[in-house]
């Protein structure tokens, strides 16, 4: 076990480099152009493996960020920035980001010494993968320590537990029945299993009322959760109820590789803010069946994975989230559910952050605010976190506001098979810029693939954005493509049909393994005009369709 202090170099110009991972008590020497030093400290002992994971994560972020800056400012393409290129970079990024970083640094050195929230919190993101997290893996959590900046905070990195099973103690394996636990203290869990311990509970009743001292630690590591398992530990709960009333009091938490929680026949209710139903982080896994989850507060997702790509498998779950920014599902890892229902009253139905996934079979989802499904990432530099997926087979998806599917600052893919779609805005798919990412590079890129599927609504692409709609295996779409600043591609496969509802402008219109006659037969124009840019089949022909519509090459605007 080691105690480490981590120093990072943060330049006003925006260059982010890994300066060192040191056990020394003083900062390393920096080049003269250095302006700021961010110190991240583990106040508790951590394992070498966890420390190496943090180091690798920081290095990846630094490399990706610097690659982005080189692509923008290395005009002579020699793999480095000369004096003129550095000046250009400094002037551009300083004007774009200086205020952002000043606000962020000020908040990070808050009155209590804890890391505070960055400016502009994510739309819809607080209830799930972020749930209050601080905008990047480089100040997340690893091992048993809490990451802090500046002065020491009063937050307890571990908290306490009424029932603690420790794999290193004589109570390493336990099986208990009819436990009734009432946790009232700050940072106190009712049940926690650590260090390879194993615990099985039947007919468990938990009431949790104490608040967390660190919302960040609650979101990342499960501090103040009702029940939790940590690295290489297992917890099985069959039948019972979990009720939490404290702030930052998640119901079920699996933290760390090898942490596994299995739950069945549970009723879960969380009342206060930042208190989610099921949460898995840093490789933890949760398996759940026959659960009823009801959350009331803000940022209280029913199923959530947080930093470190956790895993959740759920079946026969009925979930309702009532609070602001509390989607039904939020994934920064891998979440799959079958035969389940999720209703979000003040947020999206589901959110996919970065290179994460959600897979649903025979589920019913309802999003009441903003949009149905949101795919995004936080920083443009996070290349490895840039491709998310949402897959749904059967079931029903409803968006009471906004588009059914929306992507921003990411490459996202949506796969649909036999899903009933209901969208109040009549927008099927949209990709656009947002306040996430680097200006000019933060458009959305969405690929929607449908088979044996009925679709309806507009397809829209904003500046720096693309939407590809691919209709396979009998998929039918009733909709149009309005004039747009981005790129829209429509690809038709065998048995696909496009019922055109308004004049449309398409950058690419093509068919897969289709003849010209088959492509024309798949387009039911209803007298509308379709202007297209590229087509390997139509080859810039102007074609009058049998039902009165016209296919014509897209004319470039002067």
C-alpha cells in the first residue's frame, strides 16, 4: 500500500500535460511557461493497482487533449508547435476558455476545501453517470481514498456501517435473515461488504436518514449508501425494502472491480437529492430482478453507472423518478434491462455518456422533459469515450418533449427493432452542438439503424453535425428532412419504405444491394420534392416519380 500525491500541469494556453506522479511532498519543477498547478491528493492509503489505474487515465486524457490541440494549431504538420503556432493557440484558447478555468479553479478551492462543480452542469446528466460528479476522470476516485484539492476537507473517505463484513476478518462470510437496520448518522451505511467479504441477507429492512458529507464520494464510491459492496466482495439480498431519506444516500452500490451485488424482490425508495436506486462504478456489477424503484429528489436516476464503467443487469424492474434531472437510466458503462418499465417525470428517459451502452428488451420508457434518449460526451478531447450506443428491441419509447433521439459532442449509434415510438415533437432524430466540448468540434454524430420498425418524424442535423438514418429489413419511415446546416444521409435497404411528408433535402440518398428501380419503388413521395446530394444509384438524375413527386440533384447555393 502507498500514499501518493499527484501533480498536474495546467497551462493557461490549454495544454494539459501529466507532470508527475510523486510521493514527494513538494511540487516538481515546471518549465517557465507553466501557470497553474493542480494538486490531487490521496489522504488515505491506496493500492498500487488503483494508483496505476489513475496514472493511466490521466495520461490518456493528456494525450488525447494534446492531440486535439495539435490538430487545430500545428499548421505545418510537423508534430509540434513552433513559436508562432503557440502564440496563435494561446490567443485563441485564452479567449475561449480563460473565464471558464477561472470560475472552475475558484469553485475547486471552495470554502470547505472540497472539489466543487464545474460551470454549466450537464443537461439531464446530474441524475445518472454524473449525479454531481466533477467533469473528468482525472479527478475521480480510486481505491479507498478520496480525491481532494487544496486544503483538507472534513469529508470522511469511507464512512461507517452498521453491519460491516470484512473479508480479512473472522466474519468474512455471513448469512443473515430478518435484519432490521436504521442508519441515522452522516456517512453511515446500513450494510457494507469489503475486502473480499461475502454476505447473504433475506428479508432485509433498511431505513437510511443521515446525509453525506461529500456528494462526490457518494456518487463515485458509495459513501452513505444504504447497502454496498466494494472491490472483490459480494452481497446478495433477497426480499425486503430499502428507504433512504438523507442527501447523497444511494440505495444499492457496487464499487470497484470484483464488487458484485445481487438483489431480488426489493422495494426501493429514495426521498432526497442525489440518491439513486442502483449504482455501479469502477468495474462494480449489480444484478437485479423483481424490483420496484421510486425516487423523489433531483439527480436521482433509477439505474446508473458512474465513473469507471460499471455494469448493471436488470429484469422485471418498475421504476419512477420524480425529481429534476433524474432520467430513468444513465449509463457511463454497460446497462441492460429486460421486461422493465421506467418513467421519468422531469428528465429524459435515458442518457448515454461517452463510450457507454444501454440495451433494452421488451421495456417501456417514458421521458417527460427535453428529449427521449440523449447521447453525449463531456469533452471533445475524450476520444476514447466518444462512441455510445442505445439498443432497444420491442417495447415502447415515449418522448413528451423534444426529439426522440438527440446526440451532441459524440458519435452515437441507435439500433431499433420492433419498438413502438411516440414523440410529441414529431422529431425522430436530431444532432447538434451544445455547450459541451470544444467550440466548432462539438457537433453531434448520430447513426440510427432500424429493422422491422415503424418510424415517424423529422430528421435534423445542425452545424458540425451528421445524422444517418439506415432503414433495413422492412423498416418504414414517415417523415422528412428539412433544410439543415449539417449532413443528413438516408440509406434504404431491402423492404424499406420512406413515406415523404414534406419537401426534403438529403446530402446522401442511397440503397444497399438495390437496383435503381427498387430504390425508386421504396420512396413514396406523395407529390413532394426530394433534393439529394450524392447517390451511387441515381447519379445526379432528375426523376419524376409515379405519385407526382420529384427526385432532383441538390443545387449548390451561390
